[in-house]
């Protein structure tokens, strides 16, 4: 895959080794591409499983009902030694006072990552702090942008948002394409 995928897999696997259950809140839906496209789901009897650095946790996703999510997790966490489980909640902010999932949060690990902070750790392996500041400055930076920056850096190109928006074209061709079309102006 790519270094950001590897970093996220290692990080989640470490959290699962410590507490078996990770309740992953993603209020801005920043990690949807990771969960939707990059994690390979394997069928199982209870919930699908994913592979993270040799660990094969179950994955339960929030689909509009906290009680449904908790109910799906119960058969796994009810065991004396629960198997690894990730509860992924896209578009949901943690309710610190009255969460239906509070028992799972306290028994496991409640995880509320921020895309730019995690990306910073991976980008530092290839770029200077000044370059990283430029890349992460726009408020609209996405998971896919981070992946594109890393790909551009590994190919020896200068990583930028413009290169990401225009498919990696460089130099004069980039400027001509940008000026000739209003298609990408909003982005």
C-alpha cells in the first residue's frame, strides 16, 4: 500500500494489543478512505475481520444506531478474553457524559485521531517541516491528499496540493492546465 496505511495499521494494532477494543471516533469522516477502500474485509460468523500487521480484529461500523453497534459488539466482548475489535464511528463525535458505548470505551481504548496530526508523523520521514507546513496548511486537506503527497515524495517530485489536484503533472503543463480550465478552481 503506502506509508500512511502502514502507519495507521501499526498504530491500531498497537492499541488493540494493549486493550483489545478500540472505539474509533471520526467526526469529520477523515478516515473513511482507509476504512472504505484500503482495509480488506474478510467474512466471519459475527462481524467482518480486517488484517492489521498480523492482527485480525473484528470491525463493527456505526450505521446510525448506537444500540445496534453495541449489540453487534456484545458477542465478541462478552468473552472472558475478548478477541480484538474495532468500532468505527464516522461522522460521530464522542459523548463524554452519556455515551451508550461508554462501557466499551472504558474497557478498551477510546481513539479520536486527527488526520493532520497523524499525517505529520509520516510526512516527517520524507519532507522538511517547512514543506509539511505548506502541505497541511489548507483546511481541506484529505486522507487522499496525504497519500498523494507521500507518492509524489517517493517519486522524487515536489509534493503539492496542485500536483495532487491535477494528477501529478509538473511545470508548464500544470500551469497551462490550471489556467485553461475552471474545473478545479473551487478545489
